[in-house]
């Protein structure tokens, strides 16, 4: 297969997202469960690219309600919506997300967690998907003169239900956060998506983004905690948008 | 295009292998024996309200909830938060810390506050 055709196929595979992760899901998950807390979380992503590329001003959003059911298990129910360039926003999928905390923060060399989600498409004829894999985090107390937290998500994805492909995808995400203060700390994030690891192709054909993000929280005592993240990611490959703005708002309330 | 070696492994086997590898790498104890410090939290607040620990070392805080209702030990400075059921106890792993003060509080009753002081002469 020639390189241009291969590139177009990889781009189409990415756009069609055969392993079905919502693009608003571009955020790094931590291996920590907020036990006895209920949370509302919104993620948004607007991507930019060449006109007609499928990326230019594409939008995706997710809104989720989550509960820390056990000290080691948090579950979220999420609604995902997307808008292709020039089109209106429409509901895309409903997803059940589970985060399992396997170690207490600081107990071992690495903080470990496990993530598992089932996403069901609400669009006729489109398959659902299953996504799961480990979350690994390292706290480095004296990195570049300050405390830092480095987190890796390494998730496998697979279609579930009629109409799905047999492809297994790999979704990876990395965040290195320099902890300056609770209100605003800078981070660098990297995201990648290989829709079919059996035919991963060249890196340039895969989706990969990286960029700076600001992370912070405002604690309001018994009125809960507002957490926020916002950043601009730059496409690293020709199979990626040129850039993307992403944000996350999260409100947590203990019960 | 040839399939990658991973193509011959079932996807959920791959996930199990990835997680197993992470557990093997990550489950090594951060430190064999860490100094332990006791802290209690009840309706009247933390006791002691000032806790001295050695700077530059990993330490364990054993926090006991002596009250009749759940509490949440929380510290933005230490990047830790854990709910403690009534009558229960938790271990909070912190450090190594720079010399200085680190505030902590009960997130369910934010007026109940304390300070962890990391200093060179605490041992």
C-alpha cells in the first residue's frame, strides 16, 4: 500500500474512531479515588486544522457524575457529545467509567491504579467499546526545585457489540505536573491514539498531541472543591489536528 | 504492512500483562522502615495540632478518627486526602519533605486544622 493511501487510511481510521473513545476524554486519569465524594465533571475539546481536514473546529464534550463508592473504587456515568466541523452538537455515547486505586499515594515507589470503561454508542449502527489498562504515577519531591507528579495512562480499547471491528487500539496519555501551589500548577501533557496496534503504521500516521496545561483547585470547605484544568495541545503528526484547546471543570462534594 | 508482534496477543491478555508489569515495577516498597507518627482527629480537633517530623525522610502518619462521624484528613500542601470512617484509622504516606510547615485539615469540618513541621532535628 502506498504511503499516501496508508496515511489517508490511518487518518480515516482515527476520525471514525473504530475503538470509540470520545475526544473530550483527552485528560490524564490519576490512580486516586475520592472516597465518599460525589462529583460533576465536564471535559471539553475544540480542535483546529486545515479546512476540510475533519479537525477544524471539531468539538467534543463529556459531562459526568461520579461517586467514590469504596476507598478503592470510583464510578462515573458520562454522556458524550460531539460536533463535526460545520455540524451541530449531537449526543454520541453513554459511558460507565471505573477507576480502581490499587495503592495508597506514597506507599510504594509508584502509585498504581486500574481503569475500565464501557461505552455504548447512542448512534444507530455504531458499536460500543471497552477500554481498560493501568495507571502508573510517580511522585518526585525535588524535581526542578519543586514537588512534581508524573502520571502515565496506558489503555487498550476494543469495539463491543454488533458492527464492531476486531481491532485493538492503544490510547496513551502522560502528564508531568510541577506542584507550585493548589490554585495553579503547570503541567506538560502528551496524548496518543493508535486505533489498531496490529497495524500501527508509522508514528506520523497516528494521532499524537502534546502541550502545556494549567492545573488548579479552589477548596471551599464544606461547600466542596472546584478543580480546573486548561491547556493548548499541539498536533505532533500529520494524523493529528494542528492544535486543540482542552479544559476540564470538576466540582466535588463530600457526603 | 506486517502485523506488529502485539497482534498475536489477545487484547485482554495484553491489558493483564501491562497491569502486571506496572504492579511488579510499582509495588517495590518506597522505604523499608519509615518513622511512624500518630495523629488523632475528633470533634475537638487534631491532637497534637503541631506534629514534628524529620525533613528529608519518608514518614507515615497514622491518623485515627476518635469521633462518632466520618472525617477527611486533607492537605493541599502534602497532596493527600483520605476519608476516615468513625472509629477508624488510616496510614498517610508523605515525604521526603523539605524543611518547613505543611498545613492539614479535616475537609468535613474545615475549622479543625493542624500543622506538620518538617525539621532537621525532629528525630
